[in-house]
């Protein structure tokens, strides 16, 4: 790894650690960074906590898992966006282009509204199952159409519209007002109720997918020149595409099943980090993941405090920030053509 990459990665890790430490202190309860450190050290076996049980519970059971889940989700969504933009050779691709988010939404609504599973299936499990069904449909449809990248994108758009329609139909015809409100809040993205189990699950999947993607960094570099050029460089096109698409779909499905649909993170952050790292994916992927983590930590902090005591869905805030950035990306692409 070059000196520049080391500096960027080290700076990103430091920014993430500082962001988490500060974000946990922000809220109605008066918590200091020293309180955060004392609580973390006590729970990691560093001695007895000097905080009262209430303050320790606020740090360790409420704010810390939520902030860490925001970091992991931001990192995962940004990573998926960087991979998909390179793999599909489309600067506007993001983790939801394959319809995974819409499928997860349908699965969650089926559990909550229709009672699928008879109470034995959780909302997250239903969302995960729906995401996998959607991804399987996209792969089947794109394969039947020839399997090229543009066919994958078009199949994803079709699946997105299909599952969005199913979700809307189910909510409008079967849900009461209170259930509809809760489901819509989740569909817009929410980190409310984050727990350590979700943090562990998302972290493990993120780590595995990051390793897979970094292992294919040279393959992603080759895809930038087109499939024919990549094949000429010895890349196994079909196998590499399947592995990377499955990896990003799996990570997106897990993240969406835990926090709902949070858009624009995977679209905007890769473009921002490419300015710093260049196009090489060995540098781009880890820096993009760190940038996404820092970004979503602060977006979630803003979402839960800007209209306190009410909470704004995280997906609403990312959309408000992401739409102007999306317009900038469109204008940059127009100038290059």
C-alpha cells in the first residue's frame, strides 16, 4: 500500500473514531466523552464503571450500538456503491439498482402486515428473505435476456418497480393506520431500536464482503476498460461478475433488513472519495467505506436531534443531502460527454 493510501486510511480511521466518540455524547442526556470512554472500558473488562446505571445504559445500550450500526451501514452502502459503479460502468449505480431494497421492503411488510410466518419470523428476517427473492429474480431475468450489464440494470429496475408496487398495494389494502405509520417510517430508513446483535451481524458481513471485494480490486480496475478489455487481461468475466454481484446483494440485503432503505449513500460517497484516491480500487474501496461510515454517523446524529424530541427518518436526511450531489454528478457526466 502506498504512503498516500496509508495516510488516507489512517486519517479515515481517526475521523471515524472521533466521530463515534463525539456523536454518542450528543442528545438530551448530558454525556461527556469521558463518560463514553468509562462505559466502553468497563464493558470491555477495563474495570468498574464510574457512571450511574442510567447513564451507563444510555451510553452502552442506546447510543453506542446505534452509532456503530450507523457507521457499519454507511460503510457497507458506500462500498457496494463503489463496486457496482465500476462493475456496471455506470456512475449513477448504487446498492438499490438491483431491486434488493424494494424486495426487502416487500418481505418486511409481508411479515408485519400480512402476518407471514405466524409470528415466528421477525421483520428483519422477512426483509432479508424478500431481498434474496428480488435478487434471484433479477439474476434469472437478466440471464434469460443475455446476461449483459445493461440487462442486469434493466432487470433491477423492473424488479424495483414490481416489489415497490407490491409493497404499496399490501400497505394500502391490509394495514391499519398505526401499522402503516410504523412501516413507512422503517421504509424511509431508521436506526431506532439498534442493538448489539444487529451491529455484530452487519459488521461480520461487511468484513467478509470487503475482503472479497479487495481480493477482486484488480478485476474491478480491469472492468473500467470494458468487458472485452478485461477478458483480454485474463479476467473471468462471468464468474467475477457473479461473485461481486452476489457479495454486494448479500451485504445490501443484510443492511436493509436491519435499518430499512437508506438511499444515496452508495451513489454519492464513491464519487467524493475518487477525487482523493484515484480510480485504483485497492485504495478506493477502504477509503470509501470509511467515508461512508463517518457520513452516516453524522447524518444519524442530525436525524435524531434536529427536531428533538421527534426523530427524522435517516433516509429523508440522506435524500436531502444526496439529491443536490446527484445533480452535480449528472452535470459532471454531461460535461465529459
